[in-house]
């Protein structure tokens, strides 16, 4: 049995004037792991190396901004309230990233990157899904160092100790201060619950992907659904400051709605898995996100090629349809001809042969040789036969 889990004595160290924050390190490590693992999974699916890093150059900045905006929007009192400071909005190193905003705006950044490099976004999302969730689990360690995102008071053996922290000026600071050893309270380590849940979902996603080889964004939707399911219950255990609607934390509403949307996508999305040739990027140069001129030029060059490819595919489809129609018409004509001949044979009455028999033929031949008319020879032969 554990005698409660101690919190770290501090979450920031100073290298001269430079602060080294554990929260920032956890976020950076999570991003690196997600890109590295996503790259390996993308290549295993048949994609070209370097594609995940290229798209990440768009997705990561978008995700960080989106995560911060969601946090500020849902906890606006901390920045615009009576004791708030709007200037703290840019202090992302102090914590405060909403995963919902990070995934939403990060997804838009990934869409931009995939569009630039001509990569199918659903297949890309499936490749990075387990890595993104593992990155979230690593990021939760940053909350541990910051003594945040904890639950209500508890007496369970794995309860988390929250210490008093003061900075070098003697002011209370849970983020920048150091522990005095005085325990404020024992709480549920909800950051740990969420981290463990995330790791379990990561394992489940990998196994589902290996066994069923799903595609078209359905694995990413399963990641979203799995995370939301666990986050909903974790939110019910938290006791820190948050915006409420009808007495329920706003993140619980968000988790429930996003969960329903993800499940609907899994059920109704196109099934199957993309072929390796569908994952290949365009042959245009691969500019960096800040090279706006090169991005516009690449977009202009790839647009006609994409149009020609689409037109060629349409023509090929039309030719196949016409060829199939001709073959069908030809087969139908043969069938109709056969049927008409069969009907004609059945309707035609049986007639006696009009050709003379062999004896008549011989008589005709002899008559011709003697200079007689064929008709008289036949008549003579007939009269002879009668007599």
C-alpha cells in the first residue's frame, strides 16, 4: 500500500536567467514521440518518408494556438476577471492547453499541410493517432510537476500530496515556487488516471489497427472516442477551478458531444484501408510553411496536374463504360439472333426435299448426254416407274 504520492518539490529550474520548465519539456517530448512514431507508422502503410514531419510543421503551431485559445475561452476569468491579467494569455509555459482546441485547430493545420503536399488527410490521421494520444499521456506529466488538474480530496492510498510553494520573493506560487514541505491537501491524482487511460487506449488502437486494418480516418475517430470516454469520467472527479454549465464542468459537455460525433464517424465512414499508391505525395518541391511564395507556386503547379489527372480518370471511366456497353450490346445482338433463328426453326413446317433422288439424277444426266430436255427425261422416267 502506498503512503500517498508526493508531488515534485518544484516544476521550474533556472539556468541563469533562463527558466527550464518541466511542463514545456513534457510537451516537447510528447511532440517528438508523436512525430517519430507517426513517421514509422506512415511508412509502414506505404507512405513516403518525411511526410509526417512536413505536415507537423503546419499542425503543431496550429495545435498549440488552438489549445491555448480553448483554455482562455473556457477559463476567461483568469485573464479577464477582476484579478485577471490579459497579458498572461501568451504565457503558455505556465500551463493551460485545452486538448479539444489543440485537436481541432491542429487538425486544420494538418489539413493545410496535407493539401500542400497532396497527402490524403484521413490516412495521415490514422497513422498518427496512437502517437498523438501517447503524446497526451506524456504531457500529463507536466501537470504533475505543475500541481494542477487534480481531483477532490481523498483518503485512498494513492492520493496525491499537494504542497505549498513559494517563489524566491516569498510569494505563494504553485507554478514557479518551490515546496516548503507543508502539505495543503491529499487529492485524487486525476492527471495519473487520465495518463493511464490514454496508454491503455493507445495499446487498444494498435491492436485494432493490426487485426482489422481499418482506414479512411476511422482509427483516428476511435482515438477521439476512446479519449473522450475516459476524459468524461475524469472530469467528474476534478475539483479545480473551471467553467460550469448547469452545475457540470464544460469539459464534460465537450467530451460527451465529441464522443458522439466520433462514434458516428466510425459507424458511417467509408470502410477499408487506403492502398500504398494512394499515400504518395506529389512530386512538387516541399517548401517550409513560412515559404509562402513557394507554397503558392507549388499549389499553382499542382492544380493543373490534379485537374488533368481527374479528367484522365473520368475519360478512362467513360471508355470503360462505353466498352462495357458495346460488349453488352454485342452479346445482346448475338443472343437476339440466336433466339430469332430458334423461333424460325420452330415455326417453319417440315418440307419434303425438292431435290431429285439418285436415280432421277442419273436419268437427267443420260438425257442431257442424248440431247433430250431434262423435263422430258424426268417424265419418261416417271412413266416408266408407273408402268
